[in-house]
């Protein structure tokens, strides 16, 4: 899953924020609040996202409704996993990540990892 272009990211963001499938016209209205896009441009990019496996398309009257295949959290986690997989030696990447995240995020991650492994973290 490659990085998304700016319009692809904007479409994904609108759909994640909407929380429901939208038609191209509805996407266009939201996107054009701060820009001026053509209907066909949004339709073409939405179709590209379908082909990339990021959006699903379902028939609705004489149009289609588009919805995200994954939640925003699932998408970001997948990007992180793909970035990690790009390294032959993951430990230095994980160590650098652990040192770079804010302390609150590191503690939240530690809690999640503890739950996954069935271990409890000491709070001292």
C-alpha cells in the first residue's frame, strides 16, 4: 500500500469522517469546501482507490456509494507494519520508534503489548 496522493488522502479523510458511504456528489460537496474540483476528477480518484483496495463501491440508484474498507486506525497501523517490514533488521527500527514517540504514547503502546503477551507492566 503506497502513500496516498493529496486528493486520495482527502477523499479517504472525508469518508472516514462521514462514517457512512457517500456518493461522488456528496464527496465533491465536502471536498469543494476548500477547493474547486470537478465531479469527474473525484470520481476518477475514488475509482483509483477502489482498485487499490482502499474503498468499496456499492450500487445506489443510478450511482455508486463509496466506503472505506478499513478504519483510519487500521489503515495507519497497516502503513506502520509495511514500513517496519521494509527493514531486514527490525530491532533498530523499533528501538528508534520507541525513543521517538511521546512518553504517553510509549506507555499506551507498552500497555497494549502487555495485554497481548498476557504480562502486566509494573507501575513503579
